[in-house]
């Protein structure tokens, strides 16, 4: 990637792979293959499935819809819990994750996007960018709204604490529980999460003519509990709900809605009616064989969340 505009950080332009940083990633994958020798037990499978869905929900509701996009509000205590659940998936700190994701939205599929399959191919967007030297740093300028919470900054620094606690807890359940319940489910959560970067910009349907190549993908929406409605999300990123219409399954949103009924979260940001009407019109246009008009505006985040200096 050649930096012509100054929006690409120096470390990303150089693309020097930090092989030492890739060792834990490779090791976890090798340990996941340990299930070939340990075998499966019903308790280990159940724990693995539960940890997959709980941690995937942490990624989607925590990392993405709360920390990256601030699409709802919650207490400081539950904010910490969200960060812990998300980080138990071993995808670094909540501030790190939010900062990189906010950059992605600012430059989606353009120069400056750190993981665009359109510009850089499948494998680099899927996971290669993570191992570039410099990618491990948190861009605090992009998360000033989150940096004011010392407990989040501490978690961001010691990001291995949550997954280590979960892994040790699984180990007490036996070797099968550790390898199936923790290592295998962790690898599955990783790659299904990464598919949103790599696949939902090349595979699926486009309802809205956004400035990027984002797409809606029903299968990935099921696997990621709602994140597969990626074109919807890129049309109006400020909405808590990614599945804009009743037939678009969005399990992350359903759980958040239930939590709002008991006051754990509140002020879930809706999809504006004009965006819903625009989507219905776009569907009608495509059904008639015509291309919808380009999107003129996108849902914006609170000042200081996304619109920060590059």
C-alpha cells in the first residue's frame, strides 16, 4: 500500500510482519487440533458451544456495538463486564479493538482502511494485518471517550487476563474441556469474527449503494449473531440494530433489547425511519432490475467517537 494522502500510518505502509507476535496465534490453532487426541465429551462440547455464543455476543455487543460505535448506554459496571466478556475471546483490548474499527469505518475500502479485501485481498484482510508491526498499538486518539475510564485502560494493557481466567477455569474441567471448550471454541470465534472483515466486503447482497463494498450475508449473520448484515451497518452505523427489518435475524440486538427491559442497558439507538424507507425503496429498485441511487449520508456517531483526526 503506497501512502499518497497521509491517511495511512507509517507502520501500515511499511507492512513489516512481526513474526514473534504471530507465535501465540499459531500456537492456539495447533492446540485446537489437540482435540484429535483428547477426543470430545458431551460436557466439553456443551461448554464449547456456550463459550462460542457468549463470547461472540461479547464481541458483537461489546467490542462492536458498544465500544466502537456507542449505539447504546449502560452503567460503568456493566461496561466493564462487556469488556471482560469480549476480551475473553482473546482479541486484545476493547480500546484497541474500537480504535482500529473506527479507522475502518472512516476509510472503509479506501486508502487508510487497514483490512480491506477489495484493496488487499482475502488473507491480509482476514488476519494478516493483525501481525504487521505497529498494529498491536492502541490509537488512543480515536478512543478518547473510552480512555477516561482507568479500568478499561488497565484491561487494554493487560488484555490477556480475561482469556487466561476463562482458560484456567476450563482446565479445571479436564483436558477435553480445555481443548474443546476453550482452544477450539476460541479459534472458531476468531475466524468467524474475521469473516466480517474479509467476506462481507466481497460475498453477499448490497441493498444500499454505500461508498464501500459492504454486503449483507445471511449465513454470516447467523454465525455472528447479527454482524452479517454488514451493508445495513455501513449505511447507518449508529444503530444498535444491524438487522434493519423483522426478517433479518439479529440475535445480538434481541439480547440487548431484553437487557433494556430490566434496565441493564438503555437508549438503544434505532434505525431512522427514512433509512428504513430508503432500504425498502432500494429493494424494490433491485427487484425491478434497476440500481438504487448512491447513499448520500451515513449514520454518524457521537462527536469524539469516530470523527477524530486521522
